[in-house]
C-alpha cells in the first residue's frame, strides 16, 4: 500500500504577517514617543549649546522651562489687540510681530486732532488698555520705542516737530498710566520714513502714524547670565 502523504501545516494568510509587522512598528514608535517625552532639561541645554559653540549649561537647583519667544509674542500681541479692538475701529491700528518686537501702529487721523499732538478721547481709552497690558507684562519686555511720523499736515506745519510732539504725547500718556519710564524712548521722523510709497490717498493716510515698538526680553540670555553667576559663585 502506498504511504499516505503526511499532513502539512496550514499556511498563514499573508495579511497576518504584514499586520504583525505593523503592530511591531507601532509599538516601537510609541515607546520612542514616551522616551522623548521625558526630557532632562540640563542635558538638553548642554546638547543644544554644544553645537552652537557656547559654554555648557551650568545648572542651578531650580530649573525653569522658558516659553519660546514666538509664543510670547503671540500672547502679548493678542492681549494688546483684545484691548484696542474694543475701542478703535479696525482701520485705526495695526499690530505686527517683527523678529523680537511687537509693533503697535496707530494712525494719526484717529489718534490725534488735526495738525495737533492732542490725543482724542478714543485714543486715550485705547492707549489706557495698552498701558494696562504693558504694566501687567512688565517683565516680558525690555524696551519700548515710540516713533512719530507726520505726513498729512497742512501748509506751514513742521512735520518734524509734529511727529516728535505726537510721539512724546503717546509716551507721556503710557508713563502716566503705569508704564516704566526707564524703558521708554521717543523719536520723531517727520515725513522721511513712509511705510507705503504709492501715490494713493489711503496709503498716504497709513504713513501718518505713531508706532510703539515693544522689544521682548531674550529669556535665553537671562538664563545664560544667571548660570554664569552660579558658576562663578561655586
């Protein structure tokens, strides 16, 4: 009699192998995510500063995690915008984030009386909101630059003097309402620094402005300075 053919093990479907590989990769991925979520701040700073050619991080007992400047910019800009937009129409102001500055641009035909450095009542209420925000965030910025620009002036009015007077009026109002005077400086540019050069009435109007440049503190430099002091004291 012929021998019976031995029973063979049933073959595994091909999709099971692919599914097993996928599960293994997912498990590896989540383990990697978990390991990356637990960071040693000291080692991380040493690693980053090593490739930047700077002195290694000297840790103190209390280590603070500093928020990125971009997030800080977004928060402060939103806080100021929320206070201004309740009072002034949208065409009366602009708020921008440029490098480590926040720029609050106020257009003179809404902020000032014609050919004058006298603030309107609306602009005073708006600047009060800006002053309150800056007072509350005093440690977040290092300097405030108030720049005046005068374009829409009648004949016989000196744009240089008017731009300076308007910048001073804004700075004084901020100081009177709680902003640190040691952080404020004032400049008048007359009609020499337009934002727009096209010959259009609406664009010319937007050149007539006062700009408040809020320079954010570089917390990274502060942290380096603090750690150098700790290193020197050891």
